[in-house]
């Protein structure tokens, strides 16, 4: 490839281009050692550049964040937590993890942070088990005047273990916007807990706090969980806190999707989970724009139990990713991140407004956060799957999503979920959102479900469309993307990318 050589031909300042040089050198090196992998990375850069990324859970991390992960930290085992390790030689990992913890605490104004979870799903598992251990195992140990589970007899331990499986988790139902890890039968969370869920008001599709309270009173969950993957509105965490207190539940918020909006101080007061929850779990790679990973924030009372993510749930932490998390937290502390977070929401509102002006049916009739949920079945007679395929064919990436009481089930779905975090990172504003709404509307309006060859009925998987309409959408998207280059410093000319 010779990407670096080509870049250096123009004699750029090394100091001003450290990230680019390091990135290109790494690609060139990979080309020598693993050409297929290098080729796939280059192809992925091109694919991302040439696509309008509307996937609500994705973003573009900075080159600095990406580079922070590519080093020898990956070689180090560091089970335990800073200054309390089960492995030798962890002094430098202590520095890195302690820095990430300290930055996360500052950024979110939290009592404590645990930055080891490898993903959002892992963060939830660490939180759930830590809470159960605090609620069940610790009091049992105290009552038996023991300090450690290994001091318990087989019978004493079995009695506690059985109690674990009798606890309830109350979270938002999957088809109403909750996440798999919030008690879905397909996920281990419904096997460790008796999972109970709250839905949404049938008419408004908003959280019905009265219903949540009624279910909580009836079910007495150990954990009340708030948070979502596909709910376009804000949650009043003060009410959820009240409900949790009334029934003696631990209040957990999964802010995986909206962590960036909390960090950017867009979600304040009753909408800021840190002020109300005992434990807040998150990913670092969605609106927060960091490396792929998870983390947990909690009050002092839960600190000891979250810090034991390893050995409870996790194996060795990923020190290279913790280094990148530290960098991402630092980036989010920059005042420009607040403007970014505000723009994400302005863009989502503009997108929603423009779609609604065309009579597109949105779940909850709009948005207050970074995502918009379209009922494509009701508006255009298309399944979510067919709509997703159509979008992919014009280089718009968005995913199909269930909507409340979805008529098409969880595979085909009736909804399309759009998110504005990634396009906002690319620099797009309200004007571009209006254009996107028009492109999307024209495309869906011109499409018809294809005929299912087996049944002769309208297909839930595919739609057909006039090729001229498709071409026009493709061209409009390509033109829009050309004004918002992605990682423009990574210059790929045809001769350098040929492998
Ligand atoms: N929690 C919520 C609310 C999510 O939306 C997601 C991912 O989409 C997760 C947890 C899981 O995150 P990860 O994919 O990093 O495990």
C-alpha cells in the first residue's frame, strides 16, 4: 500500500500529523503481515465514508481513541482493581485504570466508577450480580458472623444460592424499547432473575409511571431498571427512584444509549440518572463516542460490589481499552462535547419534525433524545426489514426495530430506528436532517412490498422500487456525504489501496 510513504511525499509537519502518521504506518504494517485484514479495514473505511450512518447505537470515535488501543497493554493481565490486584506487575495498569476512573467520576459527577466491563451487556451482568451479592450474600455472611463465602458450609452456601434465583428484575419490555439484557427470555438476565416488564401507554407510547408503580408494588422486584435502546423520550428518574424506594428495590439505570447526552449536560435535573440511581451502567461507544466497551457508575454503598466485577463475572480487564476510555472521557470533558451533545438532539428533533411534516408516523410523535422511531408499516405499508434493505441499497445504514405491539414480530419488525449521533460527529446539522427526511420519504413512498414467491402475498422481507428513484437517492446521498468527509486525514488514493 505505501500509505505512509505517499503521505510523507508532501513533507507534512510530523508534529501536526502524529495521528495520521501512526494510523497509516499501522495500516502499511498490517498490509505486510496480514494483507486480507488490512484490505478489509481499508474497505471498511471506504464503506463508512460512503454511507449515511443512521444507526442509533453507533458513532465515529476519534483517531486518537482508536490508536490508544493499539499497543502492548493488551498483553497484561490485571485482575482485581487499581492497587488491589491478583497479578504482579500491574503498577502501570493501576495508573491507567485509576486515571480512567477519576475522569469518569469527574465527567459524570459520580461517587464511583468501574471501567472494566468489556461491553454494555457485561456492565449489566456485573451490576446485577454485584447488587444481588450486596442484597443477599453480605447480610447472610454478617448474620452467620463470617467474612467470606468460602467459610460457609455447603448447606449455608446452597441456601443463599437458591435465594439468588428467586429475585425479580423489573425493566422495560423489549418490544417497547428495552434491551435484551433487561430480562428478555432470549438473554441470561431472564434466567438469573424472574423477569417482569413494564410496557408503554397503548395510546401515547410513553412510559406510564402509574403502571410501573403498580407492577413494582405487586412484584416487589430486587432491581428496578430504567433505560432503553429504542425509546425516543426522556425518563423522569426522580419518579423511578421514588418507586424503587417504595418497594425497597435497588434502582439501576442503563444509560448505554444516552451516556453522551448525560456527559454533555443535555440531560439535567430529573433526567440525569446519576442524581437518582444507585447504579448506572453504560457503554462507551454510542453517543459517548469512545472505544467499544462498558462502564459502571455507582454510589459509595455499591462501590465494593461493582469493583468485584472480576472475579464475580469478568475475566481479565482490557487495559488497552481502558486507556482509550480514559481518552474518550477526557474528550467528553472538553466544552466542545456539550455543543456536540446539544446538536445531536437538535438534529434528531429536526429529523423528526421534517418527517412528521410529511405525515410520517413516528412512535410518540417526535423525540427528545438522539433517536427517532418510524412506524414504516403503518405509514408506507413496508416491513422494517424491507425498509432496512431499501435504505442499505442507497447507502443509508439504519436498523429495523420492533415497535410497541409490533404486527410483524421481532424479526421483520414494523419500525425503523434512526439516530443522529454519528452524522452529528460528521458535522451535519438541521439542514442536512431535512434533506435526509426528504430522501427517505421519497424512497419509501415509491417502494412496494415485493410478492412472496411462495405465498403470492406481499413479502415482509423485500420491496421493489423504480430504479430511477433508487439512483436519485444514491446520488443525493453521495453528494451530501462529499461535504462531510470522514477522517479526511486518511488519504486513500487508488494506487495506494491496491493490494
Ligand atoms: N444496554 C443497552 C440499553 C443497549 O442498547 C445495549 C446495546 O445496544 C447494551 C446494553 C449492550 O451493549 P453491548 O453491545 O456493548 O454489549
